[in-house]
């Protein structure tokens, strides 16, 4: 019965392939897909899959999109699924779709491909190297069921090292997510926090499938989880669970990862390529501004998006001379834009002192 046939990537004919896995519970009839993006994840993918298959509420569907792995990742996936089927017996109907990409397309497009193939009303995004706590899908799906207006829900995480040993801080601790940001999210004003900086980590996120229609096409300037977050905040609503629901593994091959920035990191930012950073920020604000014009947002939200765009435009055009930056930086500071649309004094110091 398992493993399911591997499918080609989006540039080749794709047939719908699914395979039932044992262990389905009545509670899992909520209809949850897991969107799992993989790339050379042989080392950790087995443990992650086992944590998904050990959930107190099982998903109805697992979609694996593999970005042309060369290390045997798909072999580990198929073996883990096969072992689970043998152990669980013949009681279930979890569909498994494995999309084996022929060419490397990068993490964002790989996630987009996985999401596009999900068919359930709720979709849990999944990284290849984490470990889900047993109640993750239960807690998140029940919260979504109790709040049908939500389009996105995200949670905190425990930080663990390469071998799964817990570290002292949570994900929200390391990201320095403030209580004011959490209050904004709970009060339906998450856009205020997300226009300053991203607080959404895809590995801890569940969305409603209809959010994908609102968010598509995904702009290339944004990460998939950041874009889903800002679209949900502006177009509908999102919320946050402050309790950790998964273990976020930190290792040398993390695509993003989470760690506290040191003084050395700050100095590297100052000495690094500021035009690259500022141009990326501007491109993201520009794409958001352009797309938001199609969304018929309330005036209050439209004005904030436009101010964010104008702020990033001004930053991208600061002079190479540090002395000549003082007046335009002060002007933006007086207007309150550094605290409304960036990281406040930290952003001021970066803009003032880094090299161009």
C-alpha cells in the first residue's frame, strides 16, 4: 500500500497519487492537510514525520514537495510511512502525495508547490527538521474551529539543538516578540506589528485553504510565511498561541533559524552591504503597496501600507554620506515612522552608521 508513487514537479504532467495510512481517529475528520517541504533533509525528516504521525488528531492528508534532494530524503520518507503503516494496521485513510521535483526551485517556491496541492480546509505548514508536540494539530484545529473568521494561526516553539536537547529560550524569546505585538494580534490589529517586522514562523502556522486564493500569486520578494501573515492581517484576521506547540531545531543547515543577534552580528550589518538590505526592504514594501491596491482595504489600512512604502522608499534613497543622512533620518524619526514601520532605534542606528 505504501509508499505512494512519486510525482513529477509542476513542469511535467502530474497525476494525483494517494495512499491510505492506518491510525485515523474520528476527531481527525476536521480535515487537515500537512504541507511539508523537503530538501536534503535525510538526517531529520524521519523524526519529523514520526511526530506528525503521532498526533492526537491525525491529518487527513500529507503533501510532501521535495526540491530535488540528492541525499536519499525521499527514501527515508517512504520507509517511515511504510513502517507506520505496518505498525498501525488497517484503520485509516490519510492520503499521502509525494511530489519529487526534478530541478531545485528554492524553499519559497517549494512550499508554494506543496500548498497548491493541499486539498483540506485547514493546512498546517511543516519544516523537515522540527518535532511536533503530540497536541499541535489538536490545539490549533480546535482554535480555528472556535474562531471561523481566522485565516491564520501561529504558535510559539521550544528551541532545541541538533540532537533535540531543549535550549533555555523559546522562539518568541529569541525573536524578542513583545507583549504589545501579541496584544495587537489578539485584538485583530496584527497588521500594525507585521508592518514593523515579521513575527510569523511558518513551521508553527496553520491556515485556512481559502487564504491561498487571497495571497496568490506570491511575490518573489517575500518569504511564504511572511506573505501569508501580512495578507491574513490586512485582508482578514490572524491570531497567536503563546504556548509552544513544536520543537524548533537549530542546526548549521537551517534555512532561517532562530538565535539572538550578538554585537558581532550588529557590526557585520553596519559594515555590510546596506543598499542590498534597504533595496530588499523597499521591494517588499513596493510589492505590498501594489497588491494592496487591488484588495479594497479600509482607508486606515491603505494609509498605513502607503506610509510604509514611502518610508522604505526614503530609506532606500539615503545618501552614501553618513553626515547627509542625518537630516532625512531625523525627519523620518520625527514623523514616527521608524517606530511604526521598523525596529525603532535599532533601525535608526543601522541607517545612520552602516556603509553604503
